[in-house]
C-alpha cells in the first residue's frame, strides 16, 4: 500500500521507471537464472549492475534535492531506495565455498598464461620452420643427387657390343663383373674426356668416310675402345670432344668437368672394409669332422649384409682398408693397368712396377706369387667414391657406388649420393638474411622461455623450498616447457659443429688448390675423411630437425589446452588414455603374434619378413592396407590365405574399429562436458584484453593478486594459531613451510563465503568483479559436478541402503560365527554312547551335521556392545533381528 501511495505521488515517467526496475528485479528473482546462464554473458550483468548503481546514485541525489526544496514526495523516497536496495541484493550470487573459489582463480590464471603463450608458441614454430627449410635447401639437393645417381646407373656400362654397353651396376654379380664395370664403365665415365661435350653418334662417318675396319668410329664407345685399348685422354687421339670458348679467358671443357655443371675434386677412391679371418664356428661345434675337407677359414660379416642393405649401411665408412686412388693426371693406360694389377694381385709384373700399392703390401701366396688380389675372401664392403663440387647450387656431393659381399655369394649394389652446402646459410643474400633473422627469432624465444622458467623455479624455491618443486612446479606442461628449451641444445650443437666442419672443408680445398695438392693422395684421403664426418653431421642435423617439431607441437598443445574448444583433442586423448593403454596391450599381443607367425611362414621367401624388426614393420604396413598378395602367395595359396584372412578380420576389421570406438566414445564425453556454449578463442582473447584494460585503468584487480590475498590471509591465520611452530631458532619465520601450509589451507578451506565475506576479505576488489568471480566459481563447480537426475539420486539412495544393510549383516557374521549349540550336544552324545557300548572297538567317525550360525542372546549382545565390539547402530540392528526370530534356533546370515 505504501508503494502504491508512493507511485500515485510520483510523476508518470518516474512511475514507469520504478515499475520497470522492480519488474525486472522481480522477474529475475522468479525466473532464477542459473549460474551457467550468467556466466555465459558476464558483460551484460556488469552493464546491468553498473546501470543499477548509477540509478541508485541518481535517486540519492534526487532525494537530497527534494528534501532541500521541501517537496511533498520526499516521504516516498526512503521506500523507493529500500525497494531498489532489495532488488540489488536479489541480484547478488549465492555463497560459494572457498576451495571452489580458489580453484577457479587458479584455473583462470593458468588459462590466461597459456592463452597468452599461444602467439609466442606459433612464432616459435614458424621461425623454426623457416630456419630449417632454408637451412636444408632440399630442393637443390634432390636435383643434384638424382642427376648424379642417374648418370652412374645409366652410363657406367660394360659388356660392350660395338658401341652399346649392355650391362650396368645392377648386373655386377661377381668379382670379374666388378672389375669390368670399373675398367670399362665408371673410371672412363668420371675421369675420361667430358662426355657431355662429345659429338653426336657416328659423327666421323657423317663428315668423313670411315674405313671398313672402323665402323661407327664417331661414337663415344668406339673412341674409348679404339685399337682394343682404353683411350680416354683429351689429347686429340681419337676422343673427339667439342671445345669452344665460354669466355675470352676460358675454353670448355675444363679438367675434371663432369656433366657440364660439376667439377671433380681430386680423383676416384677405391676403398673397402674387410672381415676377420678365423676358424668356422660351425666346424668347431662339429669337432672338426669337416675341417680337413673344407680346409679354408671363415670370414663372417654382420647379419644385415645378408638382406638388402639400407642407406645407413652404405654411408658408414668405418675401418677403411686397401685405399687406391685413380687421378686425372694419370693416363688411361695407367688406369687400365692399375685395375688389371688389382684384379690379378700384381701377377705378371716381373718386368715392371705394380701399380696396386695395397696388393704389394699383402702377404705373398704360399706358391711364392708376388701378391694377393685387391678383392679376396675377407672383403665385405667396397666403396668406389668421388667428390663433386657444383657451383650452380653451391654444394658438395660425395658419390659412392657401394658393393656388399654377402657370405651367400650374392653382391648387393647401391648408389648413394650425400650432398651438403658449401655455405650453410644459403647462396644468395636474401636467403641468408631471412635465415639469420629466423634463427635469431627462434633463439630469442628459447632464451625468453628459459629465463621465464628459471624465474618461476627460483620463485617456487623462495616461497616453498625444494619441496615446492615437486608439489607446486613439476606438472606436465612445465616439463614440456623445459623439454622445448633443453631439446634445442642438441640442435644448436649440431648446427655450429656442422658450420665449423663445412668451413674447414672450404679452407682445405682452398689450401689444396693454392699449394698444388689437388692430386696428392694423402691430402685427398684427409679431405675425404673430413667429408665423411661432415656428411654424418648433416644427416644427424636432418634427424634433429625432424624430431624437434614434435617438441614444438607439444608446446602448442599447452596453449591449446587453455581453450576449451582447442583442448578437445588433448582432453579426448587424456580421457581415453587408460582404455587405450589396456586395449594397446591386447593389440600388441595380437600384432606380435602375427609378426612371429609371419616370420615363420614368409621369412624364408620374403626379405621383409626375414627378421623381427622388418616383420614388425611389415605387419604395421599390413594393418594400414599396404600389403602385396602376390608376394605373400609365393608360399602357397592356402597358408597365405589363412594368414591374410584371419589377420584382416581380427586386426583390421575388429581391433581397429574397437580403437576408433574407444576414441569416439571419449570424444563424445568430452564434447558433451564442454557443451555447445563453450567459450571460443576469440571471446577468450577479448576477455583477457578486457581484463588487461580494466587492470590498467584500476577498475579491476588481477587474479594473481586475488590469489595472493587469500594466501596471505591464510598465512596470517596460521601465524596467529601456530606462530611458534613456524619460527626458526634465529627468530625468523620459516617462510617456505608457512607458504606451503598456507596454500594447502587456502585451497582446502570449506568455508562458505558470501558476497559480504568477500568484500571484507578483498576490500580492494570492485563489487562487480567480486560478483563475476563468485558466478564463475559457481559455474565451474557445477560443470565439474553436475547435478544428478532424480533417477540417479533414487538409485544412489537405494545403493546406500543396501550397502548399510550389507555392513550390518557382515558385522553379525564376523562377530557371532560360533558353533551351533545343537551340533555340540549331538557330538557329545555320540561320543559318549560309543565309549560306553564298546570301548575295544574302533571308534566310528561320525560326520558332523551342517554347521549353523546361532544368533546370540540379548545379554550377549549387550556384553559385546559394552565391550566396544558393536556400535550403537549395529547393536540396534542385531537386537531387532534376534527379537524377530524368537523361538528359532539359528539365523542365516
């Protein structure tokens, strides 16, 4: 009635304003918006609160002016202010527990830090990608390596028929084939006249009539085989090469020209690794029964020589022996003669010097021959190598033709080209500038992360001591930060060592040119050793460049984890990690079973099932559908079909789909928990920016300051209660211990904090931020602990009752499990009768009747309750059971 009287005394526009305000407040109080709804639009609530505060100030100013004027409506103003105050109080959020509020503040701090680190993490990844791609320059390296490899495979031929060589490196299947390939194919190709500057086929026949005995003399092969001897010198004796000036000072081809755009450094190196000669192990196990018949020693090789070799085996150059050099300064006849001496072991050189130096050094044959062949039974790997410099790409390339002599008698062949840049930072100025800039940005970000993490560690040590490292600092994402920093150390180490090695090679080549040592065998051997070392570092650099982005990816996942929609993937993996772990155990057992079965079934016929690592890799490929039925069917249609069918049904169809089901189930759970109204990356960024602006304007307090205020209040309370406990011998407080206990106390406090309590605890925090803080904590708690449905509540109540009943019955069973009185009387009666009737006869064993559980009497229950063996609840329950079974001897528990 007073409100109606007050409304009649007010103007119409003020009545409308008051009704609207009260109506909105009443609607909000009746509707009771959920915390989740309030949390979804905090800015709207803030605006509403600010407008209501402004309205209160306006009303107060109006009331004071009306009182001064003596307005008749002044008696209604207190009622209006009281109504507005009650409306504002109805807008305040419900009280929340302190631990929920502290968890919300901690989550907000962590999410803000992780979200702010996202741009820096992206910049770290982008700078690293630019740096690695420009550093490796694989586009030019691939073109150079493929061109050199193709030339060796296609043009180093032997088995000539007139001008056509019908065999190449893949046809080298014996020692004789190796020497034919070297003498007629590789050495003339690399050291002979520049074939790329040669004339067209049958050029002489087209210009001058050729004699009948020399048909097709104009071809390269005819020139190389003119007169039945190897003749590839560029001195005009049958090796027609087109020479023309490229510039006023230079005429092409130049010495060592190879494929027009490359130049040979030094010559061709023949080198091999040898095996140790010893008694055959199998003959020793047979006690020498075959030894006299075999009469030779065994030279075992590594097991991987028996299978198709991999690149790492061909690139390794450990324990080099029997090094021979073929140099451009020698004549073609000297090359040919040296290869002949290597093949024959300097036999037939009584009237001349042997050109094979390692053959001369070998021990003579028992028959008194001069030496042993360069290739013998101890040879296990031969490499024919030469070094190329390409100024167009600014790269060195080591070309190796590698032959593995398996002890089965087979020779495996490979062509391996290893290249690296003579300037690791690029050839042109722009590339160098971009690479150096990207490298500098990457290093600065790493340095910034290192400094930030170090400061955080020092801060934790100061606050909590060394125990705080485990309790406060060591979490998964901090470990990821340190891995990203420490993982860069190997990258930087190999980066600078590779630079130093390349610059050493450049200086060595420059010195060899200046001092005329380009064809010195000792200098070339040292140079090739440096190149082998640099190639190893280049390969290690590629491996590290490949591995480090995985660490950067984890660093990005840390930033993604702070955003609900971006964290969907990581949270799904965490959600299903346990299930995938158990499923993975079963999956691994099945996969290993099929791997072992594949080795037993296919290992003798297919090399990719010959050993366990290759078979395991083949099994994984088969899971992904990469399998060849034509190869598997070589062992027979029936056994291969049984293996193939069972594998695809059990592993591919069943197990893989179960894995997908586990992941999708976890994805659905996480997706449902996030909800459709989850905060987006844009809105989260806007919220962080809004807080930043408000903190700068002193209209909002930082979350870290709020957390620090709670911790300080908890520490002060602990000092008041247990001040002596935290005081050291010197009188100072044990701050790390106090800080740790204060954190535990603040995070575990269950005090219910209302808006007024928070206002007292945090007087510097604006009311609007306090309301936002309480609403956010309430919404976060409800998301983490959703209210159960009525059906779930009923089921929980029922299960609690059943559990309580089970506990009572178990107590009865354990406390009163005694022999039944009737069983005792029966046993005593039987024994007495037998003793009295016939003492001499053997006592017959009488089986006892079934044991029963006799309910205790009420006095017994009272005694056990008095002795503390039963609680009041258990005593009342047992008493009711006994009273309900009066007249019955036993109670079945």
